[in-house]
């Protein structure tokens, strides 16, 4: 969906809520995908039970830190790569969710630069 430009009127609230819902759904799907990858990886490489793998993936993804120690070298490598991915994913997911809100606020305040303002 194309966002409105500075010269266009602010979209009505129901359309904005619909847009926000679409962005929220996409952010939620990214979270589900990220937790799924982490859960599978921790279960496979870390040899920990499913529930503990899910818990570990959620804790790493939200930046809370690990809850189980990784013993094997492959588990440590996976855990390190997943932690790096999680840092980027968490920030990206947050940006995806808040993008329409920030855009609307800036659009209402007319803060966005036009093409001729470079």
C-alpha cells in the first residue's frame, strides 16, 4: 500500500486503522517466524526440550538473555548467530510496527520534506 504524500490529505481514521492492522500483522508474522527458527535451532543444536527451546528463543529475541547454557560448539555457534539475528530482527520488527504511526504524525505536522526541499 502506497503511503500518502505531503501534499495529500491525511487518510481517514478507519483506513489508517486498517493500514496499522496490516503492518501489525506483518510484524506479528515476523515474530512468529523468528521464534520458530529459534525454537527449532535450540531444540536441534542445543538438545533442549521443546518448551525450553521456545522459552530460550523468546528470551533471546526480546533481548532478555539466555536461560540455558549451550554446551556443544554447534549449539554455541547457532546461539551466537541467532542472538545477532535477534538484535536486528527486534529493531526491524519494531520499525515495521511503528512506521505508519510515525508517518501519520509527521504527515499531520507537515514535517516531511518534499522533493524540491533537497
